[in-house]
C-alpha cells in the first residue's frame, strides 16, 4: 500500500511517473493498483468531514500539527521554483512534506491527528470506534442471537 496526497492528476500523479519512466526506454514500469494507493486527503475527509482543514488543506494540516516549516512551498510557489530552476528549494519542500505526512499517517488510524473538525458527528464517530463501544455492540448482537443472556 502506498498512501499519498493528491497524486491522481495525470500531470503529476502515479500515471505521470510511469510515463516518465517509459519515455527514455524503461519497459517494465512498476504499476501500483489504484486500490493500493489511498489518498490521505480522502481518508481524512471520510473520517472527519470535508471541513477537517481549511483550503489549502495540506498547509492547514501542517499548521494544526505544529506549524509551517521554512522550506514549505505551496503549489504556486513550487511552480515558480521550477520555472526559476530552483530544484533544491523544491526538493527541500518535498522532504519537509514527507516528514509531516509520515507522523500524520501514523496518527490517523489511532484518531490522534489534529484536524479542524469539531462537529458532534465526528465526536459520535470517534465514540463508536472506541473498543468499549464495539464490545457493547457485539455483546448486544450475541444476546439477540441467544448466545448471551442479558
């Protein structure tokens, strides 16, 4: 599985990387099936609602997780750095973004990632994901089947 951030665009996503490999003569480009490439942005929106962060979401997520690093470049800044052939700046920005995404990916399944979502629906979702709540639901189902007496 390869978790990513918005790499669905044919101009800068996985398909683009495959194409860039094949153009100079690479024949057997590794192809990662779409099902094995979850987008962290989509996962966060599913769990916390679309308003989990203000736009631009990656920058907002970084701010809520401790702040913006001096090497961070937004989309337009990256385009400008590319035009000016400032590849080291682009590289440093990419490194910083991966440094942020790694802990975010680790915190996400545990529910420890800070987001802007504070709605009651999100709170209820978190409650029902709790082990105790799951255990209670399972016990009620088993009681309904006559396996456990209430």
